[in-house]
C-alpha cells in the first residue's frame, strides 16, 4: 500500500509540473524567439567567428545591429576588445 501511495504522489507531482509547463510556454516562447541568436536576417546578433585560445578562453567576432565587435570570453567574464561600426 505504501508503494502505491508513493507512486500516486509521483504521478500527481508530474501532472502538476506538466500542466504548469503547458500554461507557461505561450508566454515564454515569444521571448525565446526574440532573444534567439539564430534568427537569420531577422536576428540582431550574427556570430562571425569563434577562436579558441586556451581552455575556457575564446575570442568571438560578432555583428550586432551593424556594429562589429571582438569579444574576449574567459571563465571569469567577457571584455570587448574592439568595436567598430560597419558602413556599407
């Protein structure tokens, strides 16, 4: 009897979590689409190149809304190395 009671509690908890996820997804999905990095022409961020330097250290070239940036990313943080506007 104790096993079935525990099993019932697990299924009830799982059902509550699934219902909460189904309620929250319509509100979160537009935010995920808006902040997505892979938007093609719709996105504001375009990753040009990623160069690994050391373990946990990368140089990332980005284009954000027409601004070219080179960013150094380490385990402790990120620093903008170079920033330039792109004139077509």
